C-alpha cells in the first residue's frame, strides 16, 4: 500500500471545478509527461518532478503502457510492463516503479494523472501498437489497477489515450477498463483524453465514469482554444473542463510544419488564459521535448531539438506557474463567463478578448491576448469603490491602473507592450474585497 499524503479530490457542488476533500478549491495545473514512466530512471524522474513542483505544477500526466514502443522497449530500469504482452500478466517490477513515482509525486504535492494505456494498444490507427486489449481483458487489467491503487489519494485516472473509438469494441474497451478500476476499489476522479479536436463528453458523455470533461485542442498557433471550453461547458450533465493537451511549447505549427515556425511561450500562454477565462477548471501545459522525454540516442518526434532536461527551462512552463499563483490569490472558482462585460466589437481572431465576472459581482478578470484596449462595463459589479490592476503573464509583474475609473464604463489601455509580452490580464475588484483578501502585489 502506498502513502496517501495528499487529500482526495472531488467535484464542486456546482460541477464546475475541483475541490480537495477538505473543501479547498483545486486549480489543476498539469504537465504532459506521457513518457515519464517509460523513459526516465529514478534520479531523472525525481529531478523532473521537483522542477515541476518548484514551478507550481500540481498534476503530472503520464502513461503506464506508453506510446513509444511501450510494450516492447523496456523502461529505463530494464522492465517491460506486461509479460508476453498480456494485460492479464502485469510485471511486478515495472509496477513497483509506477508505485515509486506516484509516491514521490505525492511528496511534492503532485497528483498523477495516470493513463492506464495509450490508445494504440486497443486502436492502433497510427503509431506502434500492438493492439492487445479486448473488453474482457481490459476489465481485468482495470481491476488490477483499481486494487493496487485503491488507497492512493494522489491519482486521477485518464482513460483513452489520444484516440476515438473506431467501433463498438473500442468503445467498450475504454468503458470496461474504467469499470474494472472501480470494481478493484479505486474511487479517484476519472476523465478521458481524446484525439485532437475532440471533447471527451462528445464521445463518452453518457457514461457515469466520466467525471471530469477533457479535450485536446490543436498543436497550432491561435487555434482559439476558448471554443472547446465553451462547447464542453454546454454539455449535459455539466462537468469541470480541462484542456488536457493544448499546443506544446517548441512544437512545429501543425498548420505549417516548418521547424522554424514553432509554438512559443506566448502561444501556450494565450491558450491557457483563453481556456481559464472561458470557464475551465485549470489547464495542462505541454512541451514537445518533455512529453516524449527526448534525449540524444532517441528518435526525435515532431522536430524535437533539445534534451528534455534543457527543455524544462523554456519560459512557458514557468509562466504557467505565474498564472496559477495569480488565480490562487482570488476566489477564482466564483467567476462566470461574461462577454457582456466588454463594450465594442470583439473580433474572434488571435486578439479575441475573454472576460469573467465574479458570481458575487465583486471582481472581474479580462484577458487581452494582443494588447487591445478593454472597454469594461463596470455596472456589472456591485461596489462603492473599484481598484484595478494589470497583470503581465510573461513576467509575473503587476501594476496599478493609472486611468480614472468611471462608475459605468471605463476604457483600460495596456502599456509597455513588447513582442515577447503583448498580452495582459486586467483585474478590476471591489476595494474592500481586495483589502480583505490581503493580496500582496
């Protein structure tokens, strides 16, 4: 039995965000480390986990039966996950290492978003495979995982693995694996990672095991990720929503795979704030070199060009920590999408502005990705006196607004924009709430 040093997670009463079992709102900040279990040894994995914890990440998404030859290429400790590629014959040595990683993550305040398998193990479609699952052995494999990790609090189960079901059998494999996990005694939250451009609830929305909705947006510049969040939030029943695989930092733009045209820190920031300011319950960051844990000697995928341990220092991951830290200073879970907060025409392009207003009408957040001025309808707030601040997502810098704030409609104009830092987050807040929160800016 593994230690359970982190509180269990649950769904909020309004089904919009996550809570710890003691009632504290949980801002999901994840990283896609799909090949962590497969490619890193113990020392390397501890280095990676500590780096992510230091930057503010509290979820790491990794795959047990990994995508990149995960059934035939041993992990860094020399073990394969299955004996004779049989889901009914898990290799104890391999799963002892999974135990180790889950435990070490907990020590650092990190929940493991565990994928029992990548999707090519039941629907090859592309990649390596082989397909080894049937509905029957998927249930048994899930039951094994459920028994092994039934008492472990820092796990979130992520089904699917970058696939859509090609037929009824594929659909049943995913469902039976999830039901097996439950039969084994595991009660942790469960979601599903679909193929790019899809939302989990659009496939498995009628299944009770799907407790958190997840989508995968596209690896491209300015794909307007807010569209997916809004669509997911319109699904019935309502669930918390996460972009489980956005465009990766340093990946070639899938619309134009010239390696010099890569997604950068600004691209991953914009996706994150577009999602959060549309109602997401958190966000997952990704980096091209880190998801595959690339190093010299391995085949680079999608133009990977530096070792994973160097890619950890790319600026986007640190800026995700800035975002989480900013939101955690506020009662962000009270925010609701409020396009009516914005005056003027809002072009649905790379500069599309998103806004949210507190359900108690005491503060509002607005994100302007291209530095466009914000015309704010302050009548939506109930306050005798409003104060306002600009937050710079690239630098973590916060400055007080210099404009005079009118009681009805005020235009806020961002200043000191640069090519590396063209985006701004505007906070307008009731002065008494600001004082009560004791926010240090």
